[in-house]
C-alpha cells in the first residue's frame, strides 16, 4: 500500500511516527477482528530523501518511501508491506494472505477517516 502523509499533524490516526536524525521509526496500532489489537513496529533509514526499510522481526511493517519538503512541513510518501512469520504449510500461508488482506482493508478505512487518501 502506498500512502502520502504529512510528517506532523497525524492526530486521529492509529500511527505514531518519530524522525530522529536519519532514522524514522514508529508503531501502527490496529484492532484486528481475528487477532485483537495489533501493534506493528517499523523502522527506516533516511538516505537523502529516500527511506530504506530496516529489518525487524515479524510481525512488523516494512516501510520504504520518500521524504519531501512541503508547504506546511515535510510530507512522507510511504510504501507499506506487512511482515508476517513465514508459513510452513499451505494453510498457514493462506491464513497469512487473509490476514494481510484484512490488515490493508482496515488500514485504508482508518486512514480515510483521518488523513489524506492512499496514493
């Protein structure tokens, strides 16, 4: 999923962001009907204006993208992917795909209520 968000003024979103030097880190919190409350951490390294994901153990988010200067402050263009433990059997892999679909559907709904729509 691709998102465009202002670096400041994210109130009302289930997302915490912190830019510390050349490192962007944060947590996305989401109520999942299957798993309950999910807290998905993420971390990225800023190289110029590009964000490179840093590996975190699953479950977590991989966040890549760019940081652009904007009129009201910096704007993040993010590419999110969900990192889940690898499934060993086909049923586990299928369940992982279902969870990923539910995750992105709920994220899109949450963002449409409190932020700019996904890019």
